[in-house]
C-alpha cells in the first residue's frame, strides 16, 4: 500500500521556531454554530463537544468557527467572540481538549461588517419565520461597513469613519492576543464570504474615496493593517493564516489575480497558511460540485514560495478525491466541512480507506468503521 499523502504528517511554517506540526493534512474548516444562547459570545460545552469530537475524529487541525473580534462584528447575537477576557478563559478547555486528542487548534477571527446582526438558527426564530436582519426589539444593532450597499439585502450599514477603521484594526490585534492566551496554535483571519474585510477588498462594495477605497492598494489597506497589527502581537512561533474568497465570480469584482497578488504580499508580512474559498458578496454565484474551489488554491499555491501551506475547501467529501488533490500538488491540505459535520470521524474513516494508521482514540477502537 503506497503511503497516503493525506496522512503524512506536515508542518505549517511559522515566522520563528519549528512551525506548527500537524499529524495529517485534514483540516476542519470554521463552521458557525450560532449556539451562544446567553448572547455573551462566551463559548460553552457546545464548542467543547463539537470541536472536541472532530479532534477525536482524527483531524490534524481543527479550526473554531467565525469568532467575533468585536460584539458588533457578530453575524448573529448567538456567535462566539474573543473581545473580552471571559471569552478567552472559556476557550481554554476547548483548546486543551483538542490538544489532548493530538490535533492542533485554530480559531477564525472575524468581523461580519454589513452582514452582522442577523438571525442565527434558534428554534424560536425559525418558528416565528424570522430571517435576515435582527429586528431592534430582538437585539439588532447598527452594522458597519466600508461603503453602504444594498447588495446584502440586510438593514442598512453605516460607513466606517477613519477612526472606526483604526479602532477596528486594534480590535483584531486585541482578539489575537486573547487567542494566544486561550491556547490556540493558529489564527485564521476571515477575509472571505462578503464579510467586513471582503467588503473593503471588493470593488463591488467598496466605493470609498479616502485612503481605504479606490485603488487596489487602498482597498487592501484595511486587511494589510490588520495583518500587520496581528503579526505584531501574535507569537512568532505560532501559525498565522488567512481565508480568502479567491474570486467574486463576477466581472468588476475581486478576482483570483487580485487574490494571488495579495497573498504574495501577505506572505511577506508573515502569513503562511492560506485557505481558498470564494464568493459571498451579493447573491450566491459561481461554480459548485466536487472540489469546486480547488483551482483557486492551486493558483495561489503556484504563486507562493514553496513553504506556504495552502488548503483547498469546498465539495471535498471523498478520501480518494482528497488524496488526489494533494498528490497532484494542487494544495498542501484539504478542508472538509459539511462531510465532517455529518461524520466527525471522517479522517479516521478516510485513514482506513487509504491504508493509513487511524488516530482513533483507544476508547473507540472497537467501533466499526
Ligand atoms: C454550518 C456551516 C457554517 C459555516 N460557517 C463558516 C464560518 O464560520 N466561517 C467560514 O469561513 N466559513 C464557514 N462555512 C463554510 C465552510 O467553512 C466551508 O468553506 C464550506 O462549507 C465549503 O466546504 P464543504 O463543501 O466541505 O462543506 C460554514 C459552512 C457551514 C456548512
């Protein structure tokens, strides 16, 4: 049986030290759980069990869901956060358990911008048919963005002032410090899916006339400032990553060439892990099907220095397909989202199929795969 690439251990490089060792190249991508019923952004037993199960399931890297850097950056009032000390403390048992199962722990830091303040999934909302923007009587708040736009079909967002942008960059850095304190090994900056950073990057939204809009340099400034501020406080020995929407899939939008150019700049600024998703501005558009975003990862991988760790995501469900993506050099790792929601043991099952050793904990050895 030839050695599986998916289950060959690897390392995400860091700016100093040995890098972040991963037991394999299967990554659990961030997936919102909208489960914080106290509305205080403090992770609960849900995060421990949900992320812990995927660590038990054999993932090399488990990345916690979009975690707000500021309360107004939550997609819903049920989101988790890292804007205060209590939240940082509450994440500790989660990272400790992930580590105890042999996986590395990542967190996706996020700000939803104009796509904040929406109804998360909660039975009472569903029963009442409540979707879209949170009504003020349900706790909705004024959202912020680069340029107000009706592309999102949500309550109008306010344009951020220069001071609000500067304060927001600081929020990202403070959240990064707390992510370190909480025991995370990797930060993934959420620059994808039409959320705040993407609202600056994409000319479909950003129509500003100040130094944060107009030219490519100006539209990318907010993100470049975030990366600089985060890199200044995030330990050099820990891994720094980003998730892009590699393409808006629309003429005049943010395209893969823009992503490749920016990825190259951010590599120079210390980012080493790149995850390539797509779309999120306006109505859903773009390709779908097995591995539909793999070409985006491949484009970034080809442009970056050899040691960058590039992951593909989207429609990766089958172990042989995942192996193929790695063997053909299209990416260095694969993120498996929905397939793993239905089966947290996806990596252990995949290992069996590919003839690799499973990471199944001893307690589960008698399970049937
Ligand atoms: C329930 C759910 C929640 C998600 N939440 C996030 C999120 O918090 N951050 C993010 O970048 N992507 C999020 N995504 C997108 C996934 O990370 C992933 O990119 C997407 O599902 C495509 O991969 P898949 O085909 O393997 O599921 C979410 C997807 C699902 C299904």
